[in-house]
């Protein structure tokens, strides 16, 4: 099962498609802001919602960047 098919234990339900896309888009914002030049960020954030594979790539990259930043801060680097 892909990472984005999230199960909510409190309600015993899966997220809807729109909720998954919104969550992935929020996770992808970190990567988009680091990778894409400033003039094209808004368009990229809007357009990656149309391509699920690209959205997954940016979301995975965003999660990795967030984890790296948090770990770096925890170590005081």
C-alpha cells in the first residue's frame, strides 16, 4: 500500500482522495520552496496536484528535508 493511503485509527477510515492530495501538497511545499525558483513556485504548487507521481516525489523529498532539518537542529548543527 502506498505511503499516502493513510488509515486513521481514531475513526477507522481511510483519507479521501482530496484529503490525500491536500496532505501530499502540504508535504511537498518544503521541497518546492527549496528546488523551484521563486517566480515559478505558485504555478508549480498548483500544477503538481495534477500529476500524482510528481506530487509523490515532491512530498517524499519534502518529508526527507523536514526530517533532515529536525535532526540537524536536534544535534545542534
